[in-house]
C-alpha cells in the first residue's frame, strides 16, 4: 500500500470514528525486556494487552527477543540498539497498526523519526513510563554516598545522564501522548517537558482477580514476613536487612522469606547479620501461578523500596489481604495510606520499618484492619479498571493521527 493510499485510508477511518464514536484499534505494545510473565514490566504489558483484547482491540506485543533475536555486545548499548531496531521494524510494518505504545526509553528513536524528520504515515506514538529517572538519580546518588549503591559513582552518573536520561528525554518529548504509572513521575514529566495538560496521564498498574482471596487473621506467636522482588540496591535491601535484625531482638521466632530475588541463597543471606541468617528463607524464582499461595502462606508484606514505578507485588499482596509495610515514595505512596490500608515509612529508615513490623506483630486487630482495607483499595486497581484509561489514551492518539 502506498503512503498516499495509507493516508486516505486513515482519513476514511477517522470519519468512521466520528460517526460511530467507538472503534476497534490495531495496537502495538513494545518494551525492551524479555517476555517473562513473572517480571514486573513484562507482566504489565501482557496484562494490558489481555484487557485491551477483551475490549475488542487487536494487540501485538513485541519484547526484547522479538526485535533483537541475537544477544547484543556490549550489553550497555542494548537499549539504544533495541530502540533503533524497533523504529525500523515499526516503519516497515506501519500499515498494520493504528497506534503504537512504546515503553520508555525504547520509543526515543521512533519519536525522533516522526517528530524531527517528519516521516509520513507512521502510526501515532503513545509513551508509557513506570517511574521518574530524576527520582532514581537522586536516590542512588544519596545511597552511593552511604556506600549502599553498587554502580553509581561519578562515571556511572555521567554515563546515565548522557545515555539513559537522554533516551528518556526524547521518548517523552516526541510522544503524541503518554501514560505514567505513578503520580510523582507523571507530574515531573508534564512540568519538566512542558507538555500541555492531558497529553501525559496517570495510568496506574493493576492486579489480577486471582489474587483476591479470603484471609483469616490469627493470633500467632511467630509471624512470617515476606519480601518479593529482585535483589537490588534501589529496592532498599540494606534497610530490610537492618530492620530484620532489629525485629528479631524482640521477636526471636519471626522469619522472613525473600522470594523472586533472582539470586542465590548464599548471596542473599550475606546481607543479613550472622545471628539472624537462619531465619531467612530464600526462593530465587517463583512461578506466576504460585504467587497467590505464597501471599496466603505469609502474614506481613515488607517492601522497603527506594524507587519504583508502581510495584505489582505490592498491589498483589494488598489484594491478597496482607498488611503491608512500605515506603512513602514513588508508586507506593499512590496506593498506601499510612494507618488506613498499610503502614508507610520514610525511605531508607530501617528503624521505621522495624517499628512498623513490631506494631503488626503485636496486634492481630491491626493486621486485620489494615489487610482488609488494603484488599478493598485494590478493588479499584483491577486490570479491568486501570486498562480503561489506557484505552482512552490510545484512542485519542489514534484519532488525532487519523485526522492529520
């Protein structure tokens, strides 16, 4: 199909949209991570695609291996090479899609082609971003000064600014519309890049219906704590280890499970004080269908992350009725209201985490009240509900593109 014919088809389609008011879209969602439903970012893509298809749209998902089938060397350039290859492939297959949803930073090259080089006939571009890179840089600079960031010295920070941040900048600036998974990053993106209101929107992540289950809250002499997530410095792991040591002083029978960490038992336990390592259980990988049972087997969810988008594991734990302890930053602050549906503490505050855990250990009534309110809150965050605003953004972008 020629570009002229393609443009005429878009004009006809725009007229049909105006007449009918509703229409099925042909959507591409792409992200530079592997297709693994256990992973957070990939899980978001797959869940959104599933819900969009239920709404009548056609959705293709491209992951890292779909665009870059061979490993990249050096790996540090993987994100840029993915963005380049992605832009080329979308350009070749542009007639298949009404709108493309590219997760930052992989949309930077495609956005440049559309905006700066004004290539005609390319589908409108919706950017999706989980969290603020500015927040990440600030947090990790502070942690590096404490000796608690693994790779964030001056050279790493300069590389991040010149490479990663630049890709994010162009991903955001060149998008027709954007969605961001937490309010902090949404506001930052709108203000920093001067985007007019409505072009970038807050669209949170969601939770599957399968995580909602009846929970029995019992008085116990020994509680089981749970942390789920990769074992990274930005996840607040040092403060988790410090807090657990403090908690064990008054609760010697308490235990902690570290699940889905992607690291060995020996490595994880090396972060904890020798005297409490025997109370730490490590599950390096856990299958997706095993997650509801994992939450059911534990009493308190602890998530001390310093930087996130909107973590799926936190949403899942809340949907499962678990009382949660987390930090009042990033996406955690959007869903956890301290003392109402969880306990939130300052980031990098081991004593605050330990105190919150101690409160929950001491009171089954508190665990019950917070857990039930957490589950009630998550009823507003099912994938069915949160995908609707994403669909609206996709429709606006596709309609604006068709009218050009």
